[in-house]
């Protein structure tokens, strides 16, 4: 795994990879790189021992992750109180087929991040958050559209989670087979998996003279979503 | 949402969609369709109130979901004891951009399933499970490769979860904007997102005369992963 020159997350009992430690990484560059290339996180929390995992879009500012939803949402109301959270972001990069069932695997990138949820209640902070969310996906978009209304801000809840601990786990490359299986019959290899963009489909109510906006410039047809998102995250940051 | 002619999951306090109930579905056809089109589930569980969400490949037999991993895995050891679990499977289908921040959204399909974990400890059952897992991904693959060894079965843990409750949530279609924003300036529309397959990359140690196997027939270059997985699931079932 890449070792960043910069800061790393502390390796804790909760995040230390016991199985296949070579697949683990704790440096911000790897962790943030995976987070910034993703669009949906799986947010886990528990109420009276009952776990729930909610898939939700998210954004990141430094070591804090944010997500939002309807103010009345049961999940967000529970999280607003400040509870332990585990956020996992994962992406499949390939199907790995070996000459034994055991050697079959997936190539993937994933991050598991731990922290406590906290409600963002201040209207100005919610506005900044929602704008940052839009800008993370579509740089410059907030200047292309009208301003968020106060009434809209009041209809949503924004939750933040400072990442107290995080680890990345990555499998990449080819088939790992036992030596005894190398001579065996049959095919083995990797089938790459990519998430890509289709051609933008303009809303039927838009006039024919309206061009595609600069904010979706990275989302060209057949572009990879993870690379476009990573590029956009850097564009906003730089 | 499609209403299946067949069986539905009971709508419970835990699974009833309070927000946007029109996006919810509880019929097996919809729930199983999303599960069979996915490859990685996010499995949530909690230990002493601390949630964890682990991304893992899975398979399904009727109303039971299965996943596996190294026998020594902390997560699987915790789950082997029989604890409440929430399994969430989600897929992004499109980026939705409106002429207000509020009208931005994602098209997606997701399933949230609740149950209790249970270890599959019998070696024969583990073997059937691992074969079913391989066959779900690559129909006929178990006949192309050598048999799973007992020693290999002993190195893994297999966890099953009967789905006690489940709901699906789907957003599809175009932009939902307020009437007052329709006349506004700028572009609005949907950018489709698809997860697709690249060209199979044969392992360097395979002879040049070895053809691609029938088991990966659905994974042709540029094919959609979700459709190929759904097709394979039907091929195994029928």
C-alpha cells in the first residue's frame, strides 16, 4: 500500500487489520482518496443493540464526514443526539477468478471510519454544508443555480462525524493461487469492474438552447465516476 | 414501484418507509431483484453499542443471505454467536441535477434487511454454501475448477442471516423541481451511472490455448454488472 508523506490515522484496536495486514492502510492520502472517489457511504448506528445501515451520499471536510436528509428522518433524528457511528465506503474494482474456489476474490477499495455523530443545527453552517456537498460533486454548481432557501434548510437535517479512527483496505492485482493449483486446468484471471457515466439526459422542460454546464465537465460520457469525483474533489480543494 | 404477484415482506415499524413512501417496496420480486443484482453488501452489527459496517460479498438462498470470511475474523466470530444484523445493499443508477440545490438527488436502488446472524458450522453445509456462492457469480464454475478442500473449509467461517424483515427503496426517473424553479435559468437533467465490465485479463501463468470459460459468459466487455449478476442468479435458479 502507498505510504503517505503526510499524516496517518492512529492504528487502534478497532481499526488494526488482523487478517492480511498488507491490504491495510491508515494514511490520510489513501483514506481520503477512497472517500473522495466515492459517492454513497453506508452509515451504521445502533439503537438498543439493533444495528441499522443506511446508504447515503456524503461529503468530507478535512477529517469530518457529513451527510443529510429529511429533518423528520428517524435515522437522522437518532444520529442528531450524538451516538457512535461507523461509516463504510467501498468500491468494487474487479472480479478475480482462480483455479480453485478459494482463489476467487474481488478487487476493491474500502474505508471504515469511526466517530460520533453530531447535528449541524446552525442555519448558516447548514447552508455552507449543503453548498460544499453540491460543490464536491459539481464544482461551480452553486453559482449556476439559485441560492438555497431558508425554508429548505429548515426541512433538512445535516449530520457531521469527526473521524476519530479510520482504516483503508485495498485488494488489487491478479490471482493469488496455491502453487499446487498453478499447473491445474482451466482459466484464471481478472475481469475489471468500473462505474462509468452515460450521456447526460437533459430534462424535457429545458429549452433546446441550454448548454451542458461547466460544473459537470468531469462527467463526460464513459468517464469513470470514481476518477471524476476525485478530480472534482481536488478542483474544489485547490 | 412494481407490485409483485408473489409474497411480500411484512411491513414493520422497522422497515416502513416514513419519508417518501412511494419509493418503498416490500415484495420479494423487488427485494430479491436488487439483492441478486448486487455483489457487495454492507453488513452492520453492534458490539456493546459500537456499530460496525463491513463490506462483503454475499449470496442468497430464498430468504436467507450468506457471507463468509477467514475463520479468525473478529467480525465473523462476533456474528457467529448470533446477534442482530442489518444488511444493506445499494446501487447508484444516476446523478440528478435540478435548478436548485434542493432538487439535486441520486437515482438508486437499495435494500435494507434485518435478521439475526447464525454460523454455518457443518462442513458439508459450508461446502454447499461456498459452491452456491461461486455458482451465483459464475454459473457452472464449480465444474470448471477443482473441488474445495476440507482444509480450506476449515479456514473459513460462513454466516447466514434469515431475512426477518426487509424493504427496498428506489429512486428512478428525472428531476423533481418546484414549479417556481421550472422557469429558472440553467441546465437540469440526469447523468446515468452504470457499473460495467472490462475485458477479461487472463492470468500470466495460463497457457495461450486456454479459452475463456462458459461460466463468465454473461460478463462480456462493457456488459452491465448488475444485469449480468441478475441473469446469472436466474440461470442458477431455473
